[in-house]
C-alpha cells in the first residue's frame, strides 16, 4: 500500500471519528433538550389542569372532571392524563399508545426519549382532593430529533467529503516529491542516474531529494568516466585516427561477425574505394594535405550512404570499405553514381584532379558466401573499375545460382512446411562458470529438418526466412518448442537461453504473443533468458528496451549477444542495461594476442562491473584463454572447450 493511501485512510478514520463524535454529541444534546421540554410541557399541563379539577372533585362530580380532562387530552399532545382521588383511586384515566410517525422504528429503539410525567396536587384551600398526572406524547419530539439527526448527518457527510477532498489535494501536493523520489530510485536501480529538478518545500523531503541528486550525480560522473575510458580504448583499438572511420582490424572483426551470425541480411553490398596518387600528393603538398583529402572523401561518402552503411572503415593507406545491407540493384546503382560525383568534387577541392584518381568497386554477396569469396569478388570489382576508366565504378552481382527464383521459392516452401509440420531440431551448448566449471545455463540453437530428414543449419535457412518475411514465425516456432520442453516431465535443463532476431523484437504481434506465453508459464518463466544481438540492439534501441521491460515483468531475463564490436555498443549498454552480456567471439580471440583489443575488452568488463552486469565470454577454446579471462575478471564462458552444440 502506498504512503498516500495509508495517510488518507488514517486521516479518513480520524475525520470519521471526529464527525461521528460530533454527531453523537449533537444527538444527545438535542435529545436531552427535548426530554426537558416534554417534562416541562407535562408539568405545565398538570398545573393548569389542577385548578378546575379542584372544583369538580370538591362536588364529587366525576362527569365534570372527565369533561375537563378531555378538553385538554383531545388536543393530542398528551400520551396519558390520570386523575387520582385523595385515597389514590383512579377518578379519570385517559391514555393512548405512543404515536410515532415518519420516524424509523430502529431509531426510536436506539434513542428512546424518557418522557418524565408532570404532577400537581388538586386542592382547595387547606383541603386536598387528589392528584393529577400528565405524560406528554413524544411524537413531535421524535420527529424533531429524527429530522435534526438527518440534517446534521447530511451536513456532516458533506463536510467529510469536503475534508477528504481537501486532504487528497493536500497529500497530492505534499507527497508529489515522493513520487519523483520513487521514480528516481527506480531509475537508479535500472542504472539510469536522473536528477530531480523540482525541490519540495518540506525541509525533510528537500534534504532527501538533495541527497539523492548528489548520489545520482556522483554515480553518473563515475559511470561517464568509465564509458569515456572504455570508448577511448575502443577508439585506440578500432578507429582510424585520420578519418574517424573504423580501422582495418575493426572491419575484419565486424565483417567476420556479420558473416557468422545468421538472419541479419538477405543480400549485402561491399563497396571498396581506392585512391590513386595519394603518395605523390603527400610528397608534393605534405601529409596534412593528404590527410585533409582522406577526411573530405570519407565525410562525403558517409553523407551519401548514411545509416545504410553498417560498416564504414579505412582499411589501408588509400583504401576504404563500406558495407550496406539489403540494397536493391537500382539503389546500388544510384548510390554509386552519387558517390562518384561527390568524390570527384572532394578531389577537385584539393586542386589535384590531374594527379588523384579513384576506383570504386561494389561486390554483392549473400550470407552463404565465404569471406574469401567475398573479398575476392570485391578485389575483382575494384580492378574492373580501374580498367574501365579514370574514376571508374564497377558492380559485380552475386552468383546467379545463389539467388535464382526457383531456389528462393523452394526455400520458402521448405521453411513453411517446417513451420506447419514442426520439423525443427534443437541444439544446446553449455555456458559455464569459469572457476568451478559448473553450468550456469544452456544456450539453445536450432536447425531445420528437410523432407529427407537432413538437418539444415541456421546459417543456411535463416537468410531465406528473412527474405520471405518468415523470421517472426520461425522464432515463435522455436520458442514454443522450448516452452513445451520446459513443461515436460523429462526436461533436464535448469536454465535456457534462446536468441531472438531483431525483426521479431520490433514486431508488436510477436511481443504480445511472447508476453502471453510467459504469463501462462508463471514462475517457470524465470528459467528463460532471451538474447538479442548487439547489431539488432543498436539499430532498434527503443524497441529493444520495451522488449526487455516486457521480459522482466514476466520474470524472464534479457541478454545482449555478440557484444563489443559495434560503435554504439556502449550507448546500448547504458540505455538498456541487460541482465548479462556475451562478448563477441572475435573480440575474445583478438584479446588473446593483441594488447589493444585486450584493453578494450577489459574496459568493457570494468564498465559492466560498474553497472553490475555479468559478462560471458564466447568462443573459449583453450585453457590458456580461460586463465586470461579469469585474470580479466570474466566469470563465465561458452565455447567448444566446454562442449560442442549437441542435440537436445
């Protein structure tokens, strides 16, 4: 229960007691007043009746006495009039039951009026003839008391509502800073160190806000320092100092990661740009002029390609490489024409048109192509452009056998049949704690079973699933298999991690479907972890954040896979802190023998430690790598050294 609700209930109870007490006191006061009035009324009637009765009793005229009594009794204000003789015998006795109208019976029982009788002696001179007793009828008194209580209750209830309304407004105003403090505390738990801008007027709350702001600011400064330190190591290891693009090492690692991970693209275009005559320019005009030309060319290419270039690098002294995903043939042609124009303009600005030339070669490839085949095709495209003309451009398409329509339709039918007939196989690989080699969880991978019962690796069928917009259905099918396995009596795995493609996390239908599945699992959802590649996270930060929030609300975990190579990886770590990260295998391998890569890896581990994010190394293949990872404070690992993927 919130503090506001607790305070509101306490104040409501106090108001209820106060108003109830006031109502009760008012009721008792009115009741006492009416009882006094009834007694006084009865006494006055008895006194006024005693005088005429003295004459009738002196004459022993009972009829006259009865007439005198009826004259008063018939007015209806009296419940009983009793005339007694001197010896105590009843002379006249007129009475009627209490006539109480328009008043609830329960009210008269809860608050009875004590109608005290009025008495007067009947005498003449020194001679006493008897006594008259009068009891007032309480009807009017009850009606007055009931109406008074009703009016008072209405007024009290109205005042109670008004007081409660004012209390709500007051609590909202006074406790509004607490909501900001709560949100700030939750943000800090999520590793987002925000500042509370509005200071409360209450001294105690103001001090709390100032303390939280100070704590958040210091944590923010420490985190920024860690991020800047990690970014500096990344730039030293993977960024070209002249152009600001990725260097050759970064290009090799990211290209290898792109080719190894399935489901990222259908077709890709590698653009290789080579400048001729730069060495002579450096000799004539100095290296500063040459660096200025390289920077201008790189800037113009980035302006043209924009976000379509997922890798932009300077791979050598006069060479650049740019990689774009899923460009159509027409789009590639249009881009190369614009690039040709912009590069010519950059060369013209340095007044070296006659000495500087360039060749732009574009190689289109599919996920099935090997690295060697791709680079060979790119070199051929550059040479073709060089031979075609000065400042020439050449485009080499992928092999026709890889992309003919019959094969594409065949893949589509094969995948759709697998979805309908649930022809999938699951592979598992352990993730272990490095110090004691205990199993932390298992990562589940998939393969498709074709019509002949052969297993087809994800690297082969996922690009075609992407081409035919079947990625969401494939992810749903595999997750359903895993959930069914966890619900079976024969399951032997404690925790399972499964990869989800970037296309699925951006699908509202998929997120809603998965949220429903996890809700059905109940507490068993805590045994599931969902991993999204760093490539997918950095290109869909907001969608990934919403996806991670949905998973955590259901009890599942969220991890970032293949972490450490993308330029925006540190931004992703800061924006959506995961439950764990898995370092990219290429980064782990390079750190084993390259000091700059190891410095970058250690800075990532230090930043993750500041955010309390566990780190898992991938592609662990030797005991020497295990020792190196432990030295760098990495606690968990995954790779063939601990076990190859095996059928579940």
